[in-house]
C-alpha cells in the first residue's frame, strides 16, 4: 500500500516469491511441498514468519489470481 493509503504498489520480494510459487505449482507440487521449499530457502511470510502453512500458500495464490 502506498503512503496515501489508497494505491497499491508492487513489492519486488513478494513478486519473486509469487513467481516461484506459481512455477512450483505449475510443476505439480502440492501446497505442502511448496511451503516446505519456501521454508528450506529461508523465505519469510509477509508477516515475517518462517513457517509456510499450506493455507498461507493457497492464500497467496488466490490473492494473486
């Protein structure tokens, strides 16, 4: 969200994570497998946590659709 509280701005880190998640999903990886891979890479969630539950991965994909 931009400082004006109205407009959205792209987050480069989030875009890279989303690109990876989409790529892995297209390869047939499960949500659980994707989450485990993100954790293995040390990728933090948007809230700064290191645990990627399948529900969090699904939410990321759904919001980006």
